[in-house]
C-alpha cells in the first residue's frame, strides 16, 4: 500500500499504526520499525525501532519518503489497549448514540453517512463507537477540531 493512500484515508491511517514498516528516503537511507504515528498536519511519520539495549525513534518527513512498505500488519497496539469502552455498552445504546450523532451532524449540514457501525464523511472523517471525540479520526486537524467542538456542543 502506498503512503499517500494511507495518509488520505483516516481508517487506513488508524489501521496502519502499530505495523512493522520499512521506509526508504530520497537520500537512500533505510528506516525500519513500528509505525507509531502519522501526522498529516506536520507531514511527519514517527517510527520506533526497538533494539535490545535501547529504543530508537525516527521522525521522517513525508516529502523525503521514496518507498514505503508494510512488513507486517499492526498487532502491537491492540494487544496493549485496555478493555474498550465499547464492549461495556449494549448494542441498543450504541445504536441510539450513533443515530443521535448522525442526526446532529445532518442538522449542522454535514452530510454524514453510516457504514456499518461507523459514521463517515467521504474519506476525510470517521467516527467509531462509542461515538465520542476520542473515537474520531480525520486526516485534517482543523476539521477534526471543528468536529470535536460540534460533538461537545451536541445537546444531551
């Protein structure tokens, strides 16, 4: 998968976190490690390479990436995350929260769509259960901040 494809889709970006990747930069240097984060605002990729003696952190600018390759898919993050709040909420409550948030977005002229249990706006924004600010993913931090504000202003 190409790095540009990942950066342009928040779901792909989220799913690639924790993957073991190999990046070749324009100066022909190879960087390998676990993908810690991708920041579309600063155009930075953060890799963590765990050695026996120390951890090495690499911060790579998007523009310097010549080749990007996923060596193995992400599994590290899921193993480290504590019990998710979603598992503690029943399906009816999640459905009501999803419908309420969907209606709130539409009332505020955001043409949000449902894709299974995920609320989506084109390929820019996704909101996953339990439909709060901590479960919003967007490729644009300005839009993400506005979505946070909108969710926080939603009547109870």
